[in-house]
C-alpha cells in the first residue's frame, strides 16, 4: 500500500509538471502575438485604438478580426521597435487600428492571426463596453462651456439698457425712452439688427446722434464707457399695459484671453480675441391709464400744459371781404396729435378749413412749442356781429384734472352790401363762393371779383349756330361737372383704394426729395426721407394704420400676399442700413447713392409684386 501511494504521488507530480509546461508554452506563444486596447470603456462619440503586437518573430499574412460593431476611422498602421536591455536585443512589430463604436452596449473584438514559420498564431479577444456620450461630446461641451464663459464675460461688460422717465402715465402723456450703451471693451463695427417698433405709441425722435460720444460713468461699482444711442418721445395711443420693444445690436468685441506666454512682450501687451456678439436691451412695460370720464365738450385730445389765444387780423370789414381768425395753442404736450378747434360763428359767416402752422421743438427732452390754426371767414351780410368766446380744454397731467380756458368775445363790424348781380344774371349775384378763395404761396388770400364787362343787347338769331352753342354749353358743362363730382364721390368713399393708388406716387415724391439731399452735407434729413418714404408706402399700400405699423406686421402681410422672401429680406436690409446710418454713422457700410438706388428699386419691385 505504501508503494502504491508513492506511485500515485509520482504520477500526480508528473501530470502537474506536464500541464504547467504546456501552459507555459501557450503563455509564451500568446505573449509572442497579443492584442491590446487603449481603453475598455469608451463613449459612442470616442475613438478606440486597438493594437496587435508580434514579438521577436517575422510574420506574414496578418489577418485582422471582424470589427462589425465598430467603424474603422484609421489604419491599419504598421510600426516596428527594438529594445536593448542588458545586452539582450528584442524586436517587435505592431499593427494598429482606430475604431469608433456604432452604438451603445457590450461587444467583443475577436482574435487576429498571423503566420510565423508556417505556424498560425492568434491573439487574445478583447471585451469593450460602449457608453453614451464620450470624449467628442465632452470636447463639444467644453467648447460650448468655453463659449458660454466668454459670452457671460462679455455680457457683464457690454450691454444695452432701455430707460424711461416714467412707467405709469395717462393716455396721450409723453414718456421719454432712451437706449444707452455700456461697454468696458473695445468694440468694432456695430450694426443695428432690430429696431424697436413702439407698437401702441406715437413716436417723435428727440436725439439721434450722428456719431457716438462716449463718456465715463460708474455703474454697479464698475467704470464703463457709455453713449446714448437713441432718445425718443412716446405718446401712448391706447390704455392698458404696453411693452417697449428692445433694440438689438450686432458687433465685434475684442476680448482679452489667457494664453501661454511665448514672448516677454506678451506680459505687457497681452493677447486678445475678436468675438462676434449680438445683444439687445431690456424690455420695459408701461401702464397706461385712461383719461378720467366727463370730458368737457371742447376737449379735443390735448394732454399736457397749454396756453390758448385767439386773435383777429381786423374787426371791421366789408361784405365778402375775408377776416382771419387765428387760434394759437402753445405749451408742452402732444401738440401734433390734437384736433383742430371748432368755431361757433353766426350763420352770416362762411368758414373755410384752417391753415395749420406748427412750430414744435424737442431740444429740452420734452415736446413743446406752438400750433396755430388760421381760419378764413367771409361775412355775407352787413351788420354788427358778436364772435362768442372760444373754449379750449386739455388734461393737465400734473394736477390730473381737465382744464378749460376761454378767449374773450370779439365784436365784428361788417359794412356794405352784397355785390349786385349782372343785368343778365340772377341768383346770388356777386356773392363769392369758396371756389373763389385759393392758396397763394403760404398765405390764404381772397380773390376779389373784377369789373363786369357789359355789352348792349343785340339781335340774336334763334337759328344761328352761336345761339345753340351759347345755350348748349351750360348744359354740357353741367353734365360734365355732375359726372366729375360722382367720380370724386365714389373715389372719396373708396379711401382704401385711393391710399393704395397714391402709395407709389407719394413714395417717389419723397425719394425725389431725398435725392436732392445726396450731395449736401445733410445725412440725417436724407435717411429720414428714405425711411419715411418706405414706411408711408407700406402703410398706404398694405392699408396698415401707422399705430400698428411694425416690421413683424408688414412681413406677415407681405407673406400673406405671396411676396418672395428675398424681397422681404431686401426691405429689412434697406431699413437696417438707413437706421444704422442714423444711429451709428461711423459703422455704416453704404453711402447715400446706394441707399437711394436700392430704395427706389425696392419700391418698384414691391409695387410690381403687389399689383
């Protein structure tokens, strides 16, 4: 039994030695040709490097595995190396591939093979885990984060703010909106990319500087260079909460960046990067209160603080000789928006529509000045007449109440008699109608009738051509006058059609006026005329009231009318270029000749498409 046990021990020892020797041989072979990977866990957007290495042997007929779960984005690349350690020399050859996973999951890369001295050697297999994201995404996130970091840095040091002097006003009361630029950086070419529309407001420019004048100002304990881009007087036309749109700018900002210093001068001069940056001002909401009820009968929409004066150019006149009654309203407020006053005169006076002279200024930041209505009145009968006092009412925003002022009464003495009728005529004789009053130059003058040329009665032959012509002419003229009146009446009823018909003509007249300003040193009037010609054309041609005339509204109406997008884009660009020339002339890239040509072609193109 003892011998038997000893034999078993010998057998087991032999088996262990054989197995160990076999494994060492296999291990040695696997070490001769092996596979490796730079990472076993990879993201979908990452690249993976797989290497197959043959040591101390010369191989041929290399066969890579099937990379069915990966895309080959690089390789095969072949490289050789040699190492000398303690006098022992070792050599190797490596085949490498760059792979990108097709999807998430766990995958296996099979064995590669190679022929060495007639023997086929195979590598080990590789297990790879593919997860979502990866280095590519990380780089994108880093770049995005870096970009956001730069923009956040710019945002703290370059911005546009909208200020208003009041956020709660009455309907018709002026507020002043100012767009102000703050910067701590050097900025380059700046373009106005979006203009505020002021929907619900009537607007009047107060300040539109040709060149920006920067000054230093402290804001939130930081020093900024500031410049006022625009200052506008706004008069709300409806009640409720109205929002002032932001102004949007595009510019190039020179931002300091940190880089590895390559020169001693970098320490002193630093490194900069030019970044394109778009930014806009804040929005401001304004609460517009309705005017109190119980408006006086003489209230015509005036809101502010006003004086009222009525004068006559004469108090004694003759029948059919005109008198001018001047009503002058002066003060501060919505002068341009108030309606003409109404005269309450005796029926013996014929009243003509007034000639209006407005002398309005905004140099103090408030709209102020005077507005004069010159009424021409013609007495038809003699006598003593009392011109009753005229009343004017306005809403005083400071005292929040209506105020009414009255002019004194005036006595008018009219002498003489109506001019006698001709011996052949009848009717009203020599009385003058409104058709005999015309506008000469800038003043209204009354046209007096001349002496009547009388001729003695003659013998008329009823059968003569002159006889029939004399009596047929009035009938023919009456018919023609009637037809013309009917035509004008129909046209007057079709106000929309008339606006559309005259739109192009009015636009061309404004552009012709702008053309005369091209070679004069008057840039602002030129661009004002061009912008007004375009906006007035759009308002009339598209029948959009000016209070609702915005870029978005115009674009939507044009799209509804199947206007090509390139024409709409050109419209926007022309307006942008004009506004840039008004707001920031130094940054403008077009001249007046180009703007005039483009505006004229634009009106022509729009008219052709809308017809």
